[in-house]
């Protein structure tokens, strides 16, 4: 998703808790350098479960550029487990990342958008798992956090979308709910559960899982003026899984 914004000319800052970005990040940046008119990808080590880190990182970027235009909040961790076997710390860990981390990142960005009177746009990455129970995968906490993200987008859009007399506001907030995609997180579950990929493929109308690159257009749409009258919505891109 970050690539799509940079390909459209954006200067994009990617946050992750790892010390260094993965190899795909370097490859994407090299491709961008070869193409005229494209933007840039930057990497910052930030743990989004730590509010002070998030606030400081977002403020430093906004202060340097004197603006902040958009946010894609895509943090998420998954633990497959029967509900009665979850330990309290496991539940809190998922809540801290999947919900509180997304909320506090959105808050940090909104503060800077208010400060610089930016008419920004936010895409909070939820999941179709926030709308359904996933056949073949016991993940009640993950699914509940993604449902919370969908509801969060609705409420933040109510707070922030209207331009106030002070000049603050004008921030659109939408959720994006992808279907099953072959991400590193999902690959682990597919490898651990024989037959799960085939079961999931049979559950959507296209008969296959998504490649992560297939969500690039949706992310760019939500952050661009192409969606200028869209806020408080949940864009579902799931190959027809939830349309049965």
C-alpha cells in the first residue's frame, strides 16, 4: 500500500518495530528511484503500541514538512487459539497493537493535521474478519479487534470530517477490509493447517486468495481526492467472500 502512494508521487514514511526494513522495502525504493515523477519511501523504527514513540515520530515528520496529508494504519498481529485457552497477556498484546495502536496513531496524525490545517485522509486497515467468523480458523480476539477498527473509522469520521470555524477538521476517515491475502502472517497459518488454503479459496467467489498488491489501488483511492466525498465507510475488497 505504501508503494502505491509513492508511485503516485507521495513522500511516504513507514513505521515498524523492526530495526531495519525487509528486503522488499529496499527493492521497492530502488524501483521508485528509476521511475521519474515518483515519490519516496522512508523507514522509521516505531513501536505503535508505545504512544509516546508514535506521537514523537508523527510530530517530527509533520514539523519537518509543515504538513501531514494522510495515514494508512495497517498494524496487526494474529494469534490463532480457542477462546478459553487465551492468556490475558495474549489478549492485551493483540488489543494494544490491533486496536489501541491504530487509535493512537490516528490521534497522533489528527493532532498534526489540525495543527497545520491539513485536509487529510486516513485509511484504517480492518479486515473482512471484522465482519464474519473465519471458517477453519479460531481467532476470536483478532476478529474482535478488526470489528473495533471498522467502528473506530465511523466514529473518528464523525468527529473529524467537518471543517470547523477554527479551520481544523476536514479529515476523512475510512476503513479498508481486505479478504484473505497471502501475507507472511497468513502463510504461517496456511502452513500450520493442511487444507486451510483450499477451504478459504472455496469460500470466495473468485476461488483464490489475494496477492497483497491487489489492495494498492484501494489504498490510493481512499487517500486521494478520488474519494473526496467518502468518509465513515468500510471498503470491502474480499473477492466476494462476504457477499454470499
